[in-house]
């Protein structure tokens, strides 16, 4: 099979108006008149997140801080220290280091006492948890202080047994439960019977200036490709996300083996993500790479600071998730960078990626395959690579248009502030009528 040329930088599309449906925000450009109108009274929000590294919840916490600060509210972020602490403080929040990533019951109880004290001392109006370990302590603190409790779901959690179901269920106990996509909202409702009126779907906004192909210089892209050992005519299959079994890296390895056996040349699968070393999965993955003879077409790269350049260096971005992932920021960022995406049917819902047969050929922004099926992933990649360059570039351009129109920072910020305002007003209502 003939090889493809390295990806070209597509033309920038005009930004369109937003629709507000799906996850959590990040950009700084969220100060609007609408925000100030929504923020009638200043609020203090205690945001509790397990870590501040590179995960969706971590980035979501930063996004919440930026929205709150832009509207004149106050945010206090409690988490383990990490690389995003500087972003949190720069956005105007107070950071309190605390190991809320521990699932030790004694540690959780101790954290709950600390959070209760923090919420009381700072007169917090809302406690917002982004993660299960953090949610258990935050829930107790909120209930002890009689203040509203909000949770944000960024992915579907596996429930192998009753204990796991109980542990995960804390995320459904919020006075308001935020789901990052329609797919996750349906999962919460079906699994826990959470009433729809308590579920709010909030989209993930993207920094359209940062993730704009027109703003990424060719030198940045070439430097990254060189660091990966990528030749000029090699097509990069980019997989972004932590090295975890649920992300489906093993499915990609097996698909790479199939592509090699079919004679496909000049391709490289690059895994860009953090490995925390908490499981044996990375070792299993390396064993699989060795046994499948795919060492030459697999790169396990370190986390990349310049993600716009990483997307620009790719021919396609793949999510091979083997369990519901909700709304993956990487899939949105890839589309914002006008890159075609290939996702499993659990990797992203139809509210994130437009794929056939849900939409006609002229509207698709990516392709979908059956989760856990490496043969299906192989066939889908071959289908994409078999397209001429212009249709693939058009697919990427449509993806950028889609993201610009549906994951706008201003619309997400307005909806987030409205949610905080509503729940704070509900809390005050009994006092007014007493």
C-alpha cells in the first residue's frame, strides 16, 4: 500500500456562535457582559479535585477557576500539588495543598474535617468535587456545613462489584450533577436513577487561539516530529491520554500489527500521555509490543508541552477507549486543530464527533469503530488512509467548524455561572421565607 505524505496545515475557519452543551472550560477570554449580569452576588466556591496534572478533571478545575474569577467570584482549589497549580493561582484562585487523591477511608475522613473547616472559615457557598476520592470528603464537608454540593463527571466508571458501585456512586449524590456529555448523562441516569432535573450537561470549551492550526509554526511541528524520530513522509497516528487499560492502547498495538502484516509502510503510532506507574499495564503493553513485532511502529513518548504542535504533526488522532469516556478533551482539541479523528463507540458520543451513518458523508468529522475490536480499528484506519488528501483535509476542516460552533468558551462560562447562581439561590430560598 502506498504511503501518505506528512499532513499539511489546513486553512483557519471563521469562528461561529456556540450552542452550550457538554464539559468544562479553560480559556481566559471569558469576561463578558453576560457573566457580570449572571453574577449578581459574589460567590465563594470550594473546588476539590484529586490532582492538578494533565487529566480532564484537572484541566476542568482550572477552567472553573477562570470562569469564576472572570465573573468576580472567588475560588479555593484543594488538591495535590501538580503542574497546573501555577495556572490555578494565575487565574486568581487560592490553592490549598491536600492529599484528596487518597482512597484510604481514614485519610478521606481526615480530609473531610479539613474541608469542613475550610468551607466554614471562607464562608463558601458551594462545594464542587471533580473526582471520586475528592467527592467523598467534599460530600461530608458540604453536608456538615449545610451548603450545596456539586459533582462533575468526566468519564464512565467501571463497576466490577457492589463495593465499586458504592464507591463510584458518590458522584451521583450531588445536589446538581454535571455530565460532560449526553453519553455520560444517560449513563448516570440509567445506572443510578438520578432524576434528569438534577443532571446538567456542560460542554468542554477549547482555547480556540491556542488550538488554531494557523497559529502553529511549521518549525514547532518539525521539531516535535524529529523528537519522535518521524521521517518527512511518515504518517503519525496519535493517541493522547494516560497509559491506562481503559484507554485501549493495547487495541492500537494489535491494529498496528495488522497494518504491518497488510504491507502498510511509513506509519508510526505515537502514545502521548502520562504513566503514573500505578498498574502493571505499561509492562503488559511493552510485552505486547515485543510479541507483536511492532517496536518499529510504536513510540511511547513522554507528555508533550506543545500539544497544538503534536496534533498538527499527526495525520489522524485515535481514541480506542474500551469503556465509556464521556467527552475527551483530546478529541475536541484534535478537531479544533482540523485533524481527522477515529474513535471507538465508547470513546466519544455523537455529540462530540460526527460520524456515519448518523450524518451524511459531507458532514462527517471522523470515523467510528467497534470498541475493543482491533480488526475494526485496522479497517477504519485503512478506510481513512485510502482517501485522497483533499477529502481528509475537508474532514478535518469540518471538525474545526463543528468544535468552534459547539464548544465555545463564552457560552460554556455563561451556563456554568447560571448553574452556580441557581443552586446558590435555592440554598438561600428557605432563609428568605422563614
